[in-house]
C-alpha cells in the first residue's frame, strides 16, 4: 500500500495532540505526538551539506532519496495505513523541503491565541512544583513568570520558534498547502471542523466519535518533567477558565495572533472572527 504523508505543525498547546487523537479513530490514518523524523532529517542534511567532508559525495538526487527513505523506514510499521501524519513544530519552517519530497502533502497548523498558549504552559509548570522541567535551561530562566514567558517567546525556544515558523509558512509561497486551525473552534465544534480537514486533504469523510477519545504518552511526558502533558480527555469540549498570568503579559502575547488579521496570505484558515472570550481579564 502506498502511504500518503501529511504533516501536523503549529504552536504548542494548541490542539495538535487532540487533533491526532481524533484522526487516529480513522483506521486508515496514523497520527501521534511529535516524532524524531524532523530531527533525523536535519542531521542527515548537515552531514551532506557544505562544510561536511561528505558533501561532494552526495548529490541532490541522493539527498532526496535519503530523506524519502527516512520517512518510509521510520513509518514502516504503519505501512498498513494509507495516510500518515507526522507531527513536529518545525514543519512550518520546512515547507519547501517537504513539498519537494511529497508534492501532494499538506500541513495542518494548530494555533491558539498566543496568550493562552503561554497560560497553558505556565499552568503545566506550576502543576509540577517539585520538577525542574526541561522547558527551561537553568534556575534563573525559570525563576518568575516574566522570565519564563520571555524565554519561551525567543525565536529559538518552544513558543517563539513555532510562531516564527508558522508566520514564515503563512506568508510564504507555499501557503496554499497550509491549513491553520484555531484550537477554540476545534474544541467547540469538532463536528464542523474535522470535515473541513478531510476536504482540505482530499480524503473521503469518516464519522468520528468526539465523546470517546483515547490518547496518552506518559513515558514521553515524564522524560520532559511534565507528566500529563499529552493526555487527552475522552470528550472534545472547550473549558473556559481565568488566566493565571499577569494582565500585562496576557495583553502582550495576545497581540501575536496574526492569523486573525486580514492579510494577503493564501493560507487556508479555520478560526473565529473575534477572540473576545480569550482577551478578557474579569
């Protein structure tokens, strides 16, 4: 069976694991948490690019074959699946590469008001007070909420890198292959959002059960020092709550949600027209 590859990317804490849990209900699909394939790809390219002693021995045709073989080898165990979704926040920054490898592939970017992304990560941090999570490199960078969030927003860190890659893809020449999905809509109306994803992918519709999900990755979460990070609740629903980050930080990061602003981008966007609920500090 020939496997079609698609990609899940976007911002952290924005529903990518939830989306994977939903898609996996389709017996023809495979989706999971972030895989190491992107990292493997970067390592291979580093070994055959300028500056490496092997660069002159590997031409572009061989490089493409190596990377295609990497995907096929890693997902050999899923060869009975017709569609494989690889998840990694780096894919938005790698659209030219993955679309050359797999011209028919699409990228689904999960997004969320960036202030709520920060709030979600901060909640996860505070829920494990006896664990020095790997999200932060040293005690000073994790000392206060201001230092924690400022660090996360840097372009080489968890949130900042994903945001910059998403923005690159959103305004880039391959934006038509990108589908941006707002977490709030996915959680509120999965019965409307998921069929739109199938249409975008060109796949036949499938009836999902949004009250009976099952997904967890305890070993992966424990090695990050963030137990429960990828555990998905059985029912898809949006839980409203008060933010725990200071109002000035919430306002600052809420302004980074650029996909809600009219623009010349040719990307496909499924997002609410306004985010009134997500910008209140009652």
